[in-house]
C-alpha cells in the first residue's frame, strides 16, 4: 500500500461540458488521480488515432484500488476568461486562416476552479505500480514529457510525496441505496473512468466525504480504477 500527500494552490476537474459555464467537481476525481499517478510512473496513457480528432486512452493499463481523502475541503471559485476552441461543425472556418494554425473560435466563458487542495491519494493492490510511482517521484522513471498538473496546465502541484503516517482526514465514500441515516452532506459526482471516443462509456458515481475525520481508510472508500 502507498500513501501520497498532494498539495496544490489551484485545480480544476471538469466533466465533458459545453456552453458559457465550465464547472468543476468539488474534489479531485478518481480519473484525474489515476492519470496523475500514471504520469508520475512514466506510463503513457495516450493512444493517438489517425482517423479520430480526439486523443484516445489505451487499453490494458494498470488496475488498482484508489482511496481519496481530504485534509480540508477546497474552495470553489469562478473566473471570466476567453476560451479559444475549435467550434462544432463548420461555423467560423472561413476565419481559420487568420489564426495561422491556432484555435480560431473565441468566446467568453465562466470557468470554475478550486483552491487550497490538500489531499491523500492512497494506492493498493498493485505493488508494481506503487514502485514505479516511487521511482517517478525521485526522478528515476522513464518520463519524457510534461509537468504534472491538475486539470489545467497552469495549475501546477506544490507537493506530492509519500508518507508513512496518515493524518485524520475526510475519506470520500461511495453513495449507495442502502443509506440508513439519510443523504450525507457534500455529495459530489466524481468520474472514475473516461472514454473520449464514446461518452456513454465514461463512468461517474456519487461520493460524499465521511462525517468524521479518521486515519483509517473505510472499506467503501476504495474504488477500483484502470483500463
């Protein structure tokens, strides 16, 4: 088992949305944490298709159990920005040459983001990946590109380090239909698996932080992730 402490000033964990408001999940998602860990381990997730416009995710990637804990809850903010994109369909293509290869559609949007992220990422049931992550944290993985970030490439990580002792935290647990005490506070939808080619295959579930802080990871906080 591997415990990692994560700290970052800003982050954004977006679902697939369009329009003038781009939301974020209230906490780091399991799919984002999975991508971050494979990045550190030096495992390439991307599989580029010559016939599809999006970057696909490879199959037969590592599987493991992941638990997420919050030392404190991030604050949610919004900011007005210019969004540069490629529009759906043929709208605006007559102006594409003016952008000289860059994204030629510009529109104002409100984008949500989080601040003050302090979390634990806990891995279990894949010792090989745990060792690769530890090697990556010390600069000994085969990583050849990129800087780890959280959602947007200007939201960089302040700290990501292994720890042996956990502080008391709120563990995110899956919401089930067998609740006996009513719905808990802080319910949020977190993605566990992303499919860029077929949106219907993207998986997300409802989670909520535990009512009390604990150093013990509850059984229902463990989520299997992988492709």
